[in-house]
C-alpha cells in the first residue's frame, strides 16, 4: 500500500486546517447541485443556446470544487464521500493498515475502519 501514514494525533492536528476547506467544498457542491437542477430543463430543449450566467457559474463552481479537492488531498488524506464530507487517513493499527475516518462536523477523529469495510464498518479508536 502506498501513501502517507498518519498517527491519530497527526490526523487530528490537521482538522483545524482541513475542516474549513471541507465546509467550503460542501457549500460549493450544494450550490453546483442547485445550479444543475436549474439548468436541467434548459438542456432538455436542444433548440436553445445554453449560455449565460448559470452555465458560467456552474463551470466556476466545478473549478472551485476541483481546486478544494486538490488542496484537501494534498495533505495526504482521501476524500471518500463528497456528499457527506467524509475523509480517510491511512494509518496502522495492530500491525495492519486501516483508515482513520472523519466526517465533516465531528469534533475529532474518533473512528477507524478496515480498508475494505468503509464507513459502515467504523469502530471507535
């Protein structure tokens, strides 16, 4: 397995920096979803030239989302679920690789899961 390994302390120390980025990312994702719903009826009519503010704004939101994802992942963690603001930090526990698991809004990393189980397999650290 390649990637950066984190201790629980190292991962928790990054949260004050990562949490505001994740909050902004979730806001941008929600805004892009609203814009997509607004523009969808226009896209259904192939006779319309779909230019203007909504498509331009949507393109900017996607660019911002991509940038924020890159900033968060540059710390070495993995964004696992953009809808729920879920991050995993590769770690070692009892001689095996696991993910320390954090969800936006949680005050600290309090759970881990096996590499193959995901969020539903979370257990307290």
